[in-house]
């Protein structure tokens, strides 16, 4: 994976409100994107919007793993 592709995806995702803990790296030619996105349960399309940004930056998405953490659970 070209370093310019990593820079492009990083800049694209950094511009999205609510994203933190962004990590883009390559291991043996396979790129990995990890991030935290603050949203609400009622928000729909958040994952699909992130997929569009990632694919629009030149990545070919093979796997998407999502996990959800309730803010109230993380504070307790």
C-alpha cells in the first residue's frame, strides 16, 4: 500500500466530527483502520458513511468490524 493512500484516508477521516483514536497502519501490505466514532443509537447510516469515506479514499474494504459501547456503561 502506498504511503499517500494512508495519508489520504487519515485526512479524510480526521475531518469527520466525532472521530477519535484514529489509527491507520499497514502490516504485510494489508491496511487496517481503527477509530472511535461518537454517535447515538438513533443515528442511522453512520457505518455506511464511514465505509463511503474509506472506499472513496482508495481503500478496498474487505472486512468491517463494529462494536458499540454504551456511554453510561463506560462511566460506571
